C-alpha cells in the first residue's frame, strides 16, 4: 500500500490503454486483409457450385476447404482453421429458379472481428445476386429476357444470410467489438506488470537486510516468496474488476461500445478461473525476475522488456488475426497469448471450465516453473 506509484501504474496504465485503443481500433481490420473460409454445399447443384465459384473470385477471402458436414464445419471454425463456413442449404437452386429470396447460413467464430464479418456477408450477397442473374439469363434467353428479367430483379433482392456462432450451447451471441479485444488484452498486459512493484519490494528487502534477518530465523525461502505471491494475486483480481468496469461503463461514455460479460454462472466462474491463472503466471514471472535482478533498475529493464516482447508476440499490441498467416503460429510462444485465448473462450464463446482449462493449465504451469526457478536461484544465491 505504500508503493502508491506502482499501484497507480498497475491501474492507470491499463485504463488509459483500454480507453484509447478501444476507441481508436473500433474497426481494426481493413478490406485488404485475407480471411480463410470453407463451403458446405448441401444442395450440390450447378447453381450452388456457381455460387461457390463466384465467392472464390475475390482476393480478400481465400477458400480453405470444402466441409464434409455441419459438424466438420463447426469443428473447423472452432479449431481456428477457417474464420467462416458458408452453408448452402438444400433447395437453394429451387429457390433461385422460383424467383424466391434464397437463404444462406454463415458459421463464424464469435472472436472474428465485426468488420470482417460484414465484409464476408457483403461478398456473399454480391456473389448470390450474380449467380441468380446468370441463372436467369440461361433460362430466359437473350431475345426475351428484358421484361421478365426486370420483373424478376424487382421480386428478388439480396439473399437472407443467417449468421451463427460456433461456440457455446447454440445461442446466438453479439459479435465482438474492439472493446472485447482490448479489455482482456490490456488487462493481461497490466497484470504481468506487477513485475515492477513486486521486484522493487523484493530487492528493497534484500538491500535493507530484511531477507537476511528472515533467513537467520530459519524462514523458508518458499514461504518468503509466498508472502509476496498472495497480495499481488489479490491486486491482479482488483485489476480485473476495475478494468471490466471501465470497459462496461466508462468506454460507452466516451463514444465506444460497452464491454459485455458472459451470461450464466459457469461462464463467469470460467472467466474468474482464467483471471486467477493469469495472476499465477504473472506473479511467478515477477518473482523470477526479482530473483535474478540485482537492482530495481535491472528488474525494470528485464521485466519491462520481457513484458513488451511477450505482449508483441502474444497478440496484445497487435491482435493475432491482424498478423500475416506466417506470423500467427509464433503467438503461441507467449503466455500472454494463452491468457488472451482463455479470456476469449469465456467472454466470447461462453466457454465452461473444460473450454478454458487448456489455457488456464498452461498459465499455471508457466507460473509454477517460474516460481520454482526463483526458489532455486534464491537458494543458490544464499549458499
């Protein structure tokens, strides 16, 4: 509580980032970015294949594969192999021939940015209208097409496109906004920044001889670290509450969209589990840095630079979906990416404990090994 500057940095810094980045990056993607998609053709007619060919012609979207069935389509989206799956239902060609508005479905991951969702929707509409016009020309013939084609154009508009998320229990969830990306991202970044105040406390106790007096009383080094671990975990949880409140109530006052929490007790509990796992990783990392640094300056450089590198690689500063395809696998090397994936599972996909467990387990393991390294280095320094 005496380190007011450190506490201010842990709360003010992420609050500023959340406000600024949520407003500045409201539409983080541009139309020039390429997105992978798959097609599930349940109609299997020349008309449906023509729609597939038309959709493939645009550069902004790249066809990845043809889905075998709807279960395979959902698996591909949830696994991150594709961002969208276009489902062409049975009877699509018959709807076209009868001059009825066709219905198409799109499966997407709720973590997909809204700008990209709208771009894919518009591309489907354009491809479907062109397919319908081509089919009308084939049926009517060029000599007699003009009156009937004009009437058909007036009767049939853009196709009805039903968007469905692939996660959760089948409910339709609101598409994510920039604030849904930035609140968990900068929260993670700020949680890892406990390395600076924690290392300052640890190094200060070492320089003042406090640690030596504790060791002279046969206090286990692991217990000393635990005394640092618990309060900073509580600080991290306070950060979670404050940053969520800023995203929910302050960002809308500045003209942005409100941060939304998941529905249901299990999703909220999963969100809290991820938050605790991030705390374990962040505080373990901070104790490791504190155990190897000889001064506060060294701890600031090592901890700050390490956090920036992990944030850059892990999709905090630049979201993973904005990166080129060749760079995206490298994000998996950063524990901040694991944390962001865990938050997205709980926030956007309404995931339960099983869904967030891989990310939470990886973070806890990272924190455990960092803590064990800190204990080992601390004992070796005393001997």
